C-alpha cells in the first residue's frame, strides 16, 4: 500500500517535471507556432490583492459552454437591428476593449454616440455601469447598447426571436443552460459569463506589486506622485473607487449632465464615473466625452485646467495640481506600467480564439 | 384469510380518508386566492383600442391604446395582522391580455381574511438583482435599459391636449430609489368592507377589485392635466404626483366565496 503511494507520488512528480519541461519548451517556441493548442478553458479567480468581486457568479455558474456562448453573442452583429453592429464593433480587444481612435463610436446607420466607449475588464468588480452609473447590474448591462436607438437599435423581443430562429444558437443554449428555449435572462447570463470573466491583472504594475519585477526611477517617482495626486479616486488595485465625480472639465453641463440624469439629485450635476486607469495607455481618447487625445492633455488639465463649478470634486485643488514637466513624464511612465499585454492577447477573449 | 383482508382494509381506509378530504367543511391546510381585476375609466370598462373617448376633470378628452402595470408583494390580513405574504410573486397586468387580469395567490393558509395589501410596482430589491424572467422578463416592454429598473405603470393613448406631433401621451411611471422623490412604489391596502374571505382549499376564494384609471389624472390627491404633462418617462417629482394618484386607483368591489 505504502509502496504504491510512493510510486504514485513519484509519478506525480514526474508528471509535474514533464509539465514544467513542456511549458518551458513551449514558452521558448510559442511565438510563431499556430498549431499549438493553448489552454482555452475559462476560470474565474480573484487576483491576489483584489477585493471580493461584486458579481460572484453565484446565480450564474461559469461554464465553458456558457462563456463561449457569451463570447459568440458579444461578437455577433445579430444583436443589432440590421445585423451591422456587434458589441465588439466598439469594444476591441487590442485596446483593452475600448474603441480605438474614436472620440465617439458610430452605431447603427452611422449615427454618432455622445460618450466615449470605455475599456472592458474587471467588470465583475464594478457596482454600476456606464459613465452615469445608470445600469445597476452586470447582467442587464448589454440591454442598454442593444436597445439604444443610436447604438444597436434592436428590441429585446427581436433579439430573442432571432436567436431562437437561428440554426446554431438553440443548441448552444441547450449545451450551456440545459434548455433551448431562449429567454432574455439566458442571453444576458451567457454574455455576463463572458464579460465577467474578462479579468485583467497581469500588468507590470501587478508584477511589481507581487515582487516579481522592480520599477525604474521614473516609474517609481511616477507611482509616488500617483499616490499623492490620483489615488484618492483611482484607488488601487482596481485603479478606480467607482464613485461619480466632477473633475472640473466644464462650468455648465447642459450638453451632458451625467449622474444627475439617473439620480435627479442636483448635487450630481456634471459628475461621471471614475474610470479604472488599468490599460489607460491603450484607451485614448480620454474623459466621458473623449475630449483629450493623449495623457499629456489629461495631465495638463489636472495640472492647470480645472474649472470651478458648484459640484467640483472637493478633493481637487482649486488651482490645479501644478505638476512640472518632469512630474508629468514620471506619472505617464507609471501609467504605462498598467498595460496588461497578457489580457489583450488572451485568445479566450478573441473573436476567433 | 388475513392476507386477503388486509388489502381490502387498506383500500377502505384510503377511500375513507379520500372522502373525508373532499368533504365540505373539513378544512385543508391551504388553497389559492384569485384576485380578479377590472380596469375601468370612471363608470365604464376601459377600452384599449383607442376608439372610446373619455374626459378627465380638467375637461381634456383622451383615449387609451395601452395599459400595463406591475403588482407584487401581495399580503392577506386578518385583524390587522399579516397572515399571508407572497414572496417572489410579480404580476404584469396587461389590458391587452385578459388572462393577465386574474392573479393567482398560491398556498394561502386556510383561514379568514378581511383585508388585502399589495405593492404597485417592483420592489427595489428585485430592481437591482440582474436579469429576471417570467413576468419580469425585460422583453415584456416594462424595463428601462438606460437607467436600470422596471416601469411600474404604463398608460399610453391620444389626446388633443398633447403637443406631441401624433397627439399621443406617454406615461411610464417608475423609480425605486429613495433619492430626491424618485420612489414611485406605492402600497395599496383594501378592506373587504366588513366581509370575510374564507380560505379552506375547497370553496372558491376570489377577490374582485376595480381599478379606475380616470383617477390617474383626477386623483385624489392630485388633479393632473395632460397639457404640459403628456410625456412622463423619467423618475422625479411629476412621476411622484402621478404615483400618488395611482395609489388611489383600486377599490374593493366584492368577494366570491361560496362553497362548491
């Protein structure tokens, strides 16, 4: 008995050693090999140092079939009225699921939106969604762009009907949820499995936090400046506290009143959700209206461009942060460590994995 | 001999028990209560085809093309004590689907009741719980996608008092947040006017309620005009005034409670 156990243990060790060897070899040769079969199985794990997620999949257990169905829906223009726009149209993986080079995205019939398309990652930690926080749950988030007349302009009934009539979807729902009777709830839960599993936590900043790499001098200075000037709203490790704030972009907010349109509280006028700064280098332009094309312009705003209004965030210094050229360069050096190349290349999140 | 008698005895016992169970006057532990709703405008049944013209207290004529509303959180009360509370029971009353105007309250404990209480709308807990199904399926057209939440009461129609190009009016009354008068949830409590509803699982138990939608405009408490208020589709003070009115739409009419 004990002999057998020893044998088993040693074979486990052999297997582990073999695995390590295989991984090491493939790491060396992976670059140009496309016939290699990477592990595309999906898991949801809370990264070290992250708080517990808001969305924990308790009522919607994450499965490979559900996740892949959600991914198919995310990239399928069938969700739009005339099958021209998918979620992936305005949320592109190579820019952390923001919309590359678009201040505003164009929806159906080339209609132009009025807010900048945000990156999508770590959504399971967001208590609310959209720039004004109007959507209160990840499972109902996709309904907003689907039904928005300038985005996908489709009705929920019609989405369900088109999916039910399709040649492939009923069988995929059967495999994922045990029924081929397609309902809004199942469509949303599949999409939530995909969106909620999109975790980005492998940037240089994350490796620095876990002690795997060290920062150079500029990055270190940038981190310290960040912690004294930005951390109050862009809290680590998610790089947002998910509150709504007026950061002094304007003195009046008729063009887009922001959070007040959801809460009807006058004190919320001109407030927008604090975005996560993870992957921020990848996601220009910046702000809810995409007014700044690069991070220099953003830092110039916080340094000297803050405009006074009654709802201006009280933690912002009235005269601006008065950052030197060197300080701005250091902050940008730090912000560059927030790019997660593993995430933007993760084939599990790609249209064609 | 015993072997033959035993099954016969068992059969007789079962039959007797079966009989006893169906015997009138022997209470079961629970039964269903039906809530039968009749939607009216003033003294006439509501016509959702748009063909009938009504006049509100402000002298504005209007017709109705759509009426849908949510009722939930039903309670049955005896001597001011809540004896029955229906959790997870959400009903979408849709005038275009008459089956939806009869609501079944299941598993009501046998007993007597003298009041009914319910919520107009979908409670705040359910409004923040993600994608729902059944009566709460967002595909039912009673869900705001841009500011998550269910529309509690939807009344659409036409009126010359509306300044919309097609003379339509659109009332989508909702809002579950406590902030700044945006909570449009309203409780309704109706006494059975001295009658008692008996539930014993055997007799029919039906509560007939009338909902007079003229009160949506006329109140009390608020006399609302269509002029200047022909589109109310966001939570806020105007929605509150209408919500205070819809809290007064319902009146108890009669019980059906005879033994079968």
